[in-house]
C-alpha cells in the first residue's frame, strides 16, 4: 500500500507542476507572447520532424534574416507554416514580403507571404512532443488516463496506518453493543 500511496503522491505533484506550467503557457499564448505548434508535415525534415512540438515567440519582422525559420499564417491552408526564409523585402512602413521554402521541399512555397510587423519564430523544439499531445488528447487515451490519475490521487489521500492513534480506546466488542 505504501508503494501505491507513493506513486499517487508523485503523480499528484507531477500533475500539479504540469498544471501550473499549462496555465502559464495558456496565459502566455492568450496574451500573444508564445505560440505552441505541432509539426504536421515532413517539409522541414530532418531538422524539424513530423510530430515535433515547436514553441514560437513573436519576433519583429525587421529582425528576421534569410536562413532563419519563421512561422507565417497561410490563408490557403488556414494554418501557420514553419519554413525557412529564403527572401525578405520591406514593402511599406510595417509591411514585408517573405518567401519561404521547406528544407525537404524541392521548390519554394507558392507565392510570397505578406506579413506585418511581427512573425513567429521557434525558440524551443520538443522532439515528438506534438505526437504526445495528440495522443493524450484522444478520448480513447484521455478518459482511461484521467480515471487512472484520479484513482492514484484518491489512493494517495487515504490515511496512513501510522497516522492512527494506537492509544485510542478500542471499539466495544459486538456482544457489548448487542447487550445494550
């Protein structure tokens, strides 16, 4: 029982840490400071693999250089596309034309991306992190995992045998209770 309680306590603390980090990441995402991205294609392999998780930050477009990776909204696919910048040209006060190409692609992306003063650029990459998030988000995994976690947390809250006071008065015997 001690092992189960220990596993439950460790799980509880790990979940608390993951919960706090998730809330902070959610808040930073809502405020526009970061953008987590799951890589869904192999266009940037081998450097950025399908299933990786990228953590992007807003970067002033004027600071972006040819050869860097940027994530720019593609109106055709309705997704952010993370590719390497192959050309960048200022077209107005806060307007830029950027052409990009995936490292594994033979040709540049079709057309030029028209962007404003900011683009997203990756600052962290978690190998396979996107696959983990996608797997855990599936109901067939999330529901049993949630039940298991709740059970472990519940078991970790059970009183320990050593927490009981050994000097307490024992409960009356059954025959004493019936005789009354």
